[in-house]
C-alpha cells in the first residue's frame, strides 16, 4: 500500500516547476490532490496527469494573494475530498533589485505571496483541522497531519538583491516554528524545506531578458549564465537540483516516518547553504 493512500494534499503553485513535481510525487504515493496555479491550463494539465495515473485531483485556479483565495482553496478540497491531511505552501516567485532601487511594491509583493498567503491558508485550515483532530481524539485515534512551508537558502542566509524575498522566506521559518508549537496538540507536524538552486524557469541560465507578468507587474525570470555558474561552484554536489529532487525533500516531511518531527528546517541544496 502506498504510504499516503487516501490522504488529501493541498499544494499551492503546483501547475509548474517544483510544485508540479511535489503534486505528482504525492499522487504517486496515493494522495488525492488539490492543485493550484495562477492559470487554468497548467493546473488542469497536472490534474489530468494525476487522473491518468489512476489518482484523484481537483484544480483551484487563482493567485494565493487574492482576497478570499485561502478560504476558497480549503473549501474546494473539503468539498471534493472531505479532509485536510497535507498542506504544502509552495507558490511564489522572485522580484529582485538592490535595496536602493527596490520599490515598496516589490517588497510588499514578496511578503504577500511568500508569507501572508501561507498565513492566510493556514488560518483558513485551522478550524477544520481542529474539528477533525477533536473527533479523532474522542475516538481514541492518533492521526498526524502535515504542513510543509517552502523557504529558501536566501531565507536562512540572505542574498544580494533579494532583501524582499529573503525577508519573506525568513519569515516563513518563524511562521513554521510558531505553528509547530501551536498545532502540536492537534497532531500536526509543521516543518519547512529551504531550497538551494533548483532548475526551474525562474532560475534558468539566460543572458536574454525574459519576463513574466504577475498581478499586472512585469517580473524578470532566469539568471545570467555567469551567476548560475558561480552558484553551481558553491554547491558541494556540483550541480543544481531537479524539481523531482526538490519534491523528494518535501515528501520526507509528508511521510509517516516524520510523525515525530516538527518545527524543523531542511535545506535541500546539494550541500550549499548561504
């Protein structure tokens, strides 16, 4: 039997990149998925992949920063599957600048997507989790739930040009540790995975200017080849990680073997830490 058989997992930003890899990994282990992306096409594609492998999934399209998104996301999963077993706060992007050139909008955008959105989603999940945990306790059952928040080595050690992103990702660690203490009585393991250099469209080596539009803002994607080479030189394993390897790190905190692990930060970075 798969280790996550019949579990219900919610993964934000799971239409592409690391989030997609996490959703597929959890589905292969038997979980039913609540998938999310800004756009319907990638979200629906991941749902189709999961169903093609014999799994169950639904899509909730929209930005995690939208008013009411958290409640809609949680409600959709409860309506489809009736449970919250695993919650992975993965959605996000970067919007870099040196601090002298960084606008308030840039700083606020990173706090909104990387810190405030996870807070709102966890707040929306709090009452259903409390009710379900109380029922299980009354029945004499010990059921563990998992929260995995996504941080970065920029959040553990800072990074040039990322005062906004680093601050938000550092805040995620504080949120994780606080909630691990608050939700322990409900048998919820709350942990954090901090990624190093992982191969995604946001970190691809390119010397051309490439952008995406997020919430009406034009945001750069990719990094200069020289920068990527420099970072690779700092990685003891000598290369960037794949989205699948990143997902494996998240899975460690979703598996039953982590039932007595909470409030921890795992760096998935090939040995690199900033």
